[in-house]
C-alpha cells in the first residue's frame, strides 16, 4: 500500500493478488475485478461497462491512473453512469486478446492501457488507449469522452446496438475463414516466401524490422535462422547476426546491469522504453546462444550470461520462480534509474577511466536523453578504440568490465523501479527453457539448477490439489486456471530441461502436460488450440494464432507437438501438429509477419526433427561421453532432441523411442543421428561426429 492511500477508502480490488490491480485499489473509481459481481451489476442496472486493461510495468497506465483515475470528478462520472472493471492483461490474456482484436476491427491501434466501453452483454461500442483528462496530444479528454459516451448510450441505443452487431459479424467472418481446414499441409514455398518477405521489411541500416518504435520480434528472427547451422554469408542468418549486434550495442540492452528493455523508441535501438519484461529476457538469450553456436564469437555468450545473471540477481523469487517485470519509472521519472550525467560519472571514475567511458559509451555533456542525461550504448567497438589509443583490446575489455562494476554498485544505491512480483506459469516456462538451453551449451550447471528450481516452484505452488495447472502466483496462487500459453511454454521447458539433464522424469511430465492441454483446449472441429476453456463471460472463445510480444502459443505448440512425436510416435502428436498447420494455413500465407512461429513449425515438419542419441557404457558424466555431448551442443540445431542413456537391457516405459535398438560399438560411447526414420551409421569418435554435424 502506498503511504498516501492509508486514509482512503478501498474499492473492490483490495483482495486481488495482481500488483497492477492493487495499484488501483484506493482510487476513488469504484473498480471491480472481472467476474460475476461486476457483470451482473451491469446487466441489472443496465449500465455500460468501462473496461480498463493494463499491466504493472506499463508507463502510460501509471499516467492515466495518476491523471484520471485518481481525480474525484472523473471518478464521480464513472461511478454514476458506468460499471468500471480493471483487468491485468498478464492475468487475463484471453480478455485482453479479445478486446485488442476488437480494437483492430474498429481500425484502432490497440495497446495499453486499453480503454473499452461495453454494453452489459460485453459488446464494445467505443475503444481507445490512453486518454488525458482534458483534450490534448490530439486526443479527446477523458472527462469529455465520458460525458459524450453516456449521452450516446442513453439517447441512441440503436447506434450502440449496430456497432456491437458489426463487431460480432466481423468476428464471425474472421474466425470462420480461418477455420476452413486444408487437406494438405502447406508446401515449402510458404517458408521461403515468408523469409523473402521478412528480408524485404528488414532494416539494413539498423537491424530489426521497420522503423520506430522497434521491438525485438524474436519469432521473426528465429524464422530467418535456418533449422541448421547457417553460413555467415547466408543473407537470412547474416540479417539475424547484424540485428543481434545492433541490439547488444544499443541502449535497449542494459550495458552495465545486463538484460533487455522492452523496446526501442527509435529505429536505432538507442533510447529504450525502460520497462524490463521477463519474456524478453527469456526469448532473446536463445537467439544470442544460436549466434554463439554459429560463429563461436564469445561476445554472444557474454550477452546470454549477463542477461540470465541479471534475471537470477533481480528477477528471481527466493524459492525459485521468476518475477514478471520491472517498471520503466522510478521516483516518478521514466528511465531515471538507468541514465547517467557526465558529472555523476566524473565523481565516480578516475580521469583515465572517465575518458574511456565517454568514448566507449558515447557520453557527452548534452547527453542523448532528457535533461542532459545519457542512455549508455556502445558508441565505438573495443577494436576501434584499441586502434585509436594504441592499446591492447584485452586490456581495454578488462577496464570496461571494472568501470561497469563501479557504475553498477553506484546504481544499486538509487531508488529502484517497482518490480511486479507476480509469477506467471507461461512466462516462467520461457525462462526455464532459456536457462536450460544456456546451461547445456555454455556448461553452466547453475543455470540448469535454476531451471529445475523454477519447475519445482510451479509444481508445488501452481497446481491445484487435483493436479490442474494454474496461471499465476503472488504470495498465494490465483484462482485463474492456466491458459494455453501456460501449458505450451511449460511443456516446452520440460523438454528443454530433459535435453539438458537426460532425466526422463521431465519427458514423462511433458507428455502428461500435453495430454491435459489437448483434453482442455483442443478444437476437435477446426484444429488448433483455444486460448482458454469455454466461458460464459467471454465475447467469444479466442485462439492465439499470431505472434505478438511473445510467439503465439499455437505456433510454439505445433513445434512442441513435433518434438514430442519424435519421442513418442504412437501418441497422436503428429496428427495434431498436422491439423494445426492445416487450420492456420491461410494465416501463414496471408500474414507471414504475424505467424513466424507457425511457419517455423511448418519448416520443422517439412524437414523433420533431428534426433541425436548418445549411448554410453557406464556413466553419462565420463570424459569421452561429455566430449561427444559438448560437440553436439556446440552446433545450432533448432528444435533438435538430444538423448543420452546408459546402455541397458532393462525395459523402461520412459525410454524415448529414438533410443530403442541403439547399441554401443566396440564398447565406446556411440552417437546416432536420426531424422525422418533414417539414422546415420554409429559414430564413436569426435572427428566423425564433427563431420556429421557439419553436414546436417
């Protein structure tokens, strides 16, 4: 509770777990959480609903709360004529998905805060985002808007009804078109066409896609990387490496603390929107890890480690779960925690280190941000600095590292941005995957241990007594059942922890979780997964088919099904994946930008999952076996399943299918590389394995 709230009367949000809802619990607006109480009140009193959707780290959500929702006059207007409902989009992604889609159907941009005016039967008749209290920025003032909308609602019910019906017709048309399944899965040309399109919109000067604002778009970058090791001259792989280099050098990357901000406000990755989201810091490390595998450049591995170390240091619960986000603001100013002024640096550093810091991070008296502050970015490479100063590059790197440590220690004394300590199952799944993959490739057991602790957190705190998965936890589990993204990203993480540890317990859990997901969310008629279970309080039952801040759960779900099929080919996973690719065929052809994760699944289907099986005589940790595993993990093989087992004649229901029939050769650790029911000759030497991996 904020100090200024102590003497205020709370509204109906006080018993919620969401930090975002609790931030509004002492507003004079009579807020309700989404649920039967509010929805029935609107129907009984025949009042329109004002639905406000946001999240804890959202800067403009905070602005609207301070300007409008804390204003007694605006609150009085809302309380008299509307039923006001506040939704955390991270707790109810299904509600957010529906009304963001409504915004697009009404030719609105969407985003957060999302401000939606609904009839009591939940049909929108007006949608916007941030509204200032009075007319400015070319936007209508919220006070005036409320007055105009209630007059329209009370005077012209026919117009309100027509808008609602138009929305429902658009919904029906859009989702009927996408439900028309195809008889065959799409051809390879869909993948090739999508890559050509992405290269057309690629920013060849700055990396990434389009202009400002610029988001990481990780699903699109993964699609540009082929499913096997890319040559440096390849235009697709080269575009990805160029983008990663630009991001790592820019202000979107926290140069001294590690981790990525949510997006860049400019096209050059220089000035970020300073909030940090768990999902960005889970989705970007695997891309940098792939770059490290492709090039061997240790700087990519450093970015992975700095990012994951930041998460472990600042975004991890004491018992293992990962927190959702950090605000952009501190002490009421966006970015204040992260930026520097020349005088501050001069007080902390010696004159020699100050000159190096200025040259490397582009620091000037005028700065590049508001009030002469500077967002740190790599203005010059160490190689150019070493050449200009006739200094050893390694020595400069050591000095920069020491400068960073000094600055980080000083920054830690500042007032920190607020942290949303909500733990979301799906987002945790993404981070568990990143930790497991990095731990295996970089030989960092601490990352694998962190992944396992987070899985234990979910098992112990985000399951009901009868074993059903829950969506979120903040001091206690929420009542909200899991969404598709929770099942899919957690299932993916179980596969990734399995390939890092070879403990078949995680493989069994992944199969069980996917069976639950199919039983609850699969669409038997059209194919694909619904976003959430059927509910009477939703305008329609949405499907998550488009990549947005995170890759679509259906796209990742198709990839997970294909990986599971390689492990257990008789459990129907392939048929489900094929049904998904047919169901979303039109989306992939019409919108490659928004369906990259589905198209990546299509490529995996066409190419086949690579399976690498290591059979060892006694111990997975012996030196010869570990040498073979290190070679395998040094190569970029998207979606591959790696198995390692001690040879045994004992039957086991947990044994992955690819391990069946695989035997040692001459008593040595032996590797088999398989794809599409065809396996290589057994490989027993590092040289032979290296040659085979390069040929994939």
